[in-house]
C-alpha cells in the first residue's frame, strides 16, 4: 500500500493562502488610498502637500499586491 502524506494540519500555513491574503489586503489598501487622496484634495487645502506621498503609497500597495499574487502562484507552479 503506498504511503499517503498527512493532511496539512493548519490551513494558515498554506503559502497560497498567505500570498492571496497579502494581495487582497494590498489591493483594498490601494483603493482606500485612492479614495482618501480624492477626499483630501477636495476638502483639506492644508493637507494638499501630502497628496503626492499618497500617490506613492498607493503604488507601493499595488507592488505588494503583485508580490502577494506571485507568492500565491509560486506554490501552485512548484507543486
């Protein structure tokens, strides 16, 4: 009888789940930053100097989302 590998005990240990979670959080964060940027630009003239930094932060979250997608895909290719 061939040996079967034991089932993974904790789903949170899944690399796919971790990568997907990181991509999801980063995607939502990028959307929140974009909305915050629009709201701040329209309502707070004192905060306008911060708007360029929000744009950079949004791109950083997009980069994290892409990295999370890569982390989620890699185990599928690796297996």
